[in-house]
């Protein structure tokens, strides 16, 4: 085996997933690890632009990677948070159905049971009113194992464990090319500043989020339509005024929006108790990373949320932030929006994580452990 190599493992991208891979490698005793991140700090991409929900796993088709890693990751994540002092709350959630949506809620309940999700409880209108007086719905499914987590604290914990294992984190540096040279990969890197150089490694973990398909194309080009390609779906949030703090104790979700593969405009809150509505879902076909929040979209958020929050007023909403979901493009993946996670058989030592949209935060610990299992140094 060649010994003249800079690192055993390079991880491209320091989001929740890249950092979780680093954490799992650290736990296994791997020390020759470099994480390359194009931003000024870790976790500045999709991992800090999401709902911070620990998902239960009710939505995903049986046998999908989303179901597998969400279910595997969820309870492990609660344990990890407890052991590492990461803020979280197992607050539970209500999926609410209005008149005429009951059959969709029942179908979701069956899916949840088939997926083996525990702590499910169906409620009628009066039971909902008894536990959440602000929420109005014909019926609801309570999911007790759903919760929220501080994404920032979670990533800080992953990073701390990685740093304690002497891993290097290179910031303000973009991977701009890659080539296989014998048994090694040479990654071409630009930054920080004008620096332009190559780093060699035995293993590459591509956890580059919104850019992960283009990083993979460094190997196989852009002409092969059988390879995964991303399509962006923007999700925007509106925050509610302070009078809504602690008025609702559980997350509240409508029936999912199948057309956009989104969970619908839901109500969630964060560590500080601030309440927000969203995200919506809008395809961005030019792949621009435009995080602008359109003030006028507040009207739609208001009318959607008003259906389950009758005392909501339009003035309660103000623009908050947005995130972009990296979804596997329907054209190439036949409408399958699952994760793509593979140790590429044509490229030994190269692992791709592409299309890691929701529930990627929930699944991060489990994804990191799976990738670490594949890596043999
Ligand atoms: C609106 C929205 C709501 C969501 N809600 C939830 C939720 O409630 N619960 C949940 O479990 N999941 C949720 N998700 C999904 C979750 O946020 C993601 O699955 C997860 O954050 C993905 O992490 P990542 O590390 O793969 O990607 P990212 O966080 O995007 O990290 C990738 C990193 O790679 C870096 N990078 C990219 N290209 C290069 C390059 N060439 N060189 C160097 N670095 C590079 C980027 O700068 C970035 O930091 C949501 C997502 C969105 C958009």
C-alpha cells in the first residue's frame, strides 16, 4: 500500500452529516482525518436552516433509506444529546386533519405503524382541545417520540469529539476537482484566499450537501443520466410574535403536501421558545442559492396555519429565514426522493451522500456510523 499520502480520510463538507461522519471515525480511533469546508465556520449550510425537528419516521416508505436512518438515528440522537449536554426536548407532535382529511390521517397512521414508530395516539376534536386549546382540528395523530434539538449544539458536540481525536478542519477552502491516482484520490482545493493546491487521501466522504452531486461529477462527469442529480426545493419560515411563546406545547403539522414532497406548513418552536411557521416548498430550477424571504408569502402562511390555529392574526407573522432542500431530481430518480448513500463500486474508497434532505439532521448520527463502517484504513 502507498504510504505517501496526506490523510487517510477526507470529508468534504462540515454540515451535520460531515461532522457526524468525523465523530464516528473519531470514536473508532481514526486520527488521520481532514474536513474541508468552504464557509468560515462549520454548520453554515442547510444544517442551520431547518426546523430542528427530531423526526419520528412516520412519513417515509418502508424499505427507504430515509425510514431506515431516521428510525435508527432518532433514539440514538436523544441518547447522544443526553450524554453530550445537547439541548433537546421530546415535546411530541400533532398531525392534524380537518374535515374531509380523515382518510389521509388514517393512511398516515397505518404508515407510521408499519414503520414501527412507537408512542402513537389518535385523538378526536375534544381530546385535541383538552391538550392544546389553541389548536382546532377534526382529528389528530399524536406522535410522542418527535422532538426538537439545537442543531448548533449538536454540531458543536460532533465537532468537539472530532477535534479531540486530532482531526483537522480546513475552513474557507473549496474542493474544486478530484482525480483517482492509483490507490489514492487527489482533491484539488482552492482557499483560504488565493491558495490553490492538491491534497491526497485514501478515502473521500462527499458530504457536500447542496453541491454533493457536482462533487461526485468530478469522478463520473455530467453526461451520465443514471447518476444522482439534485433539484433544489426552497423552504421559507415566518416567525410568530412573542405573544405566541409557550401557547402551544407540541409541534403541529398539517397533512403532508405530497405534490411538493413537503410536510406542509407546520408550527414549531426552538430552544428560546420562539414559534415559527414553515417551511413551505418551492422548486428552484436554476439552482440559485437564494435565501430571500418574500414578505408577501406571509399571506399564504397565514391562511394555511389559520386552519389549525383559529386565533392567529395576520399581524402575528413576520418574515424569518429560509433553507434549501437538496432533493434527488425526479427525472433521473423516477420520483424517488430518497437519500443516496453509497460506497461507489466503480470508485473504491469514495463514499457519496447525496440528496440528504429531511430527515437528514435526525439521521445524521446513524448516517455517520454507517459511513464509518464502510471506511477501512
Ligand atoms: C427547510 C428545511 C427544513 C428541514 N427540517 C429538518 C428537520 O426538522 N429535521 C431533520 O432531521 N432534517 C431537516 N432538514 C434536513 C436537514 O437540514 C439536512 O438533511 C441536513 O442539515 C443535511 O446536512 P449536510 O451536512 O448533508 O448538509 P449541509 O449542512 O448543507 O452541509 C454541507 C456542507 O458542505 C459544504 N460544501 C459544499 N460544497 C463544498 C465544496 N466544494 N468544498 C468544501 N465544502 C463544501 C457546505 O458549505 C456545507 O457546509 C430540513 C432541511 C430544510 C432545507
